[in-house]
């Protein structure tokens, strides 16, 4: 048995046994304070990211296994369909935007050698191609509700090759001239060969999903086109149909012109 020196303070046996355990608890508490991790329970500043979109990533749930340092990880699905696991801070800061497909597409776009981005300025055709991909695959795009959320996509051939897209629009007569536009024949269909046509701005506006189509006389046209054909004002056509008129009657019945009688002031005689 070791002898206790006169200058060495006597320490009770219970305290000797308690010190290592206390130090372990202290170390664990400090580590959890630094990482914000408190076992299986979220910390007081925990933010649930489930259901939120970060560029191309949509969070579907929390990963049960945190990172090695205790930081929270999230299971996400990219717009391209790939499942990935991402740290909270990387999602919130924007460091991670996709499964990697966005970087690959950006690199491919920067490396294109087709003459449609001289001096870094994109041509009309290249701009249309890039914007088409963005609104169909980026949930944060301003038009995502009309394309991404409706499930509208771009065929693999066009999405992976601007040259293939360019060759097709050239074959259907698109030259990029002022007034020319492109739209899908079936507004609920994808961007793919056979569903793209050359039109003007007026025709593209008529092909929007919020246009009201009226079927009459064996044809299905928007109200604006019927108004041009029949000479009946489009507001009158809409009003008649909303009141329950049959389409054929609403389009063929001429508008009555109501003339009010001429007012004669008291004391004046009606001439003639």
C-alpha cells in the first residue's frame, strides 16, 4: 500500500471514484452544447426542414443517423430523381444545391463549343434551351408551378444536348427572328420531338393553360379566336356561356344594339 506523504492532501475514496465519471459527463455536455445535439431529442433551436425545397433538392425527412460530429442530416430527393443525404447547414447556406446534376449541367453549358455564347453572351436559342430546363427541373423557379409542379419535363436527348435541341427547332422552321416563338402543341405534354411548334407571341398566349376553350361547330378554339371569327365580342361570349347559353347560340347570335329615345327638355318642341 502506497504511503501518503505529509504534504499530499488526503482524498476520500468516494471522491476518487467520482472524479473520472464526473469528468466524462462534463465532456459529453460540452460536446453536445457545441454541436446542438441532445441524444434523440432535438435541441431548442432545432428547425424541421421536412417538405422544404432548396434549389433542386426537396427534403423528405430527417436521417436517423447524424454526422460523426452530431450535426443533423436530411434525406433529400433531387429534381432529377436521385436520393441524397445532406447536412442542415449545407442546405440552408446553399452550399449543396442538387445531387451533382446542376454542376454537371453548368459545366456542360460553359464548355459548349457551338458558337451560341460568343464572349459569354448567350444566343436566343441557347437562352431558350437553358430556361426550358430551369423551369422544368428547378422547384424554385418563378414558373415552377406551371412546369415543374405539373410534371412537365424535357426529353433526355434535348436535356443532355443543346446541339440536338438546336437541330430540331431548325428543322421545324425556327430561326430566332423577331416575333417568332416556340410552344408545345399539347400543353400538358413534355418538351420532346413531335410536341413542339413554331408560333408567334399571339399564338403562344392562346395556348396557355388558363385560356378557356369553347367547342362548337366541330372545332375547339379559345374565346379570342371565336371572337375574331364571329365578330362577337369575347366578353359577350364569356358572359353568354356563363349564363348557360349553348356554345353555338352564344357564337352565332348577333349583339342587339339598344338605342335610347332622345330626351326632349320641357318647353321644347320636337322638330320634324
